[in-house]
C-alpha cells in the first residue's frame, strides 16, 4: 500500500475488512456460500475504455430480444442535437440506469445510436467533477 493516496489506502482497507467480515459470516452459517457457477452468460455494462466493444456479436445472438417499446422510450427522450449519459436518459424516461446502459450498448451495436467517450458530468446541472464516460446521441 506504499505509494498510494490516503483515499486509496482507505478503500483497500475497507475492502479487506468487508471481505474478512463476509468470510466470517459464511463460516458462522449466517450467510450462504458464494455461488461460483459460470454457466449463466454475464451481461457486462461497465463503461471503460478497455471495454469499447463489451457487447459482442455473440452476446447479441444469446440475449433475449429487447422490446421495441423500450427502444421507442429511449429514443423519445433523446433530442438529435444533444448528448446524453445513461443517467440523464434514465431520469427522463423512468427506466433503471443499468437497464438503460445495457439497452444503449445493444442499440449502439445495432447502429441505432452513436456514442463518444468524453469528459462530462453525469447529470445536467450537476456541480460534481467531470469524469470520462460514454455519451450517446442520435
């Protein structure tokens, strides 16, 4: 942990304490053992530069088709001249952020929307610091 900032050290310590706590809870029989089945395909929705194509063609063939109503709800809240983060669309449409993120990634792969990785605030009018994230537009 040498050379790490104070906040990173605290996060590492917190993660370690949480891990040992959960392990102890499992040992005492207060929690179920961690399920390590890998049969179910994962739906990755992480927005990182290293995951530029995180919805592969293989994933598109395996997943359940997304209803047209959801596409229409998302496209209705996107004006052609603006750029939107997943949080912005989720707030205006009333659909959950994780659901929106997966649907937008599928829509991007199907070339229904475009996206750019840029530094922006997560919500319009947010006073927080800008960070790198995908923004979607028509």
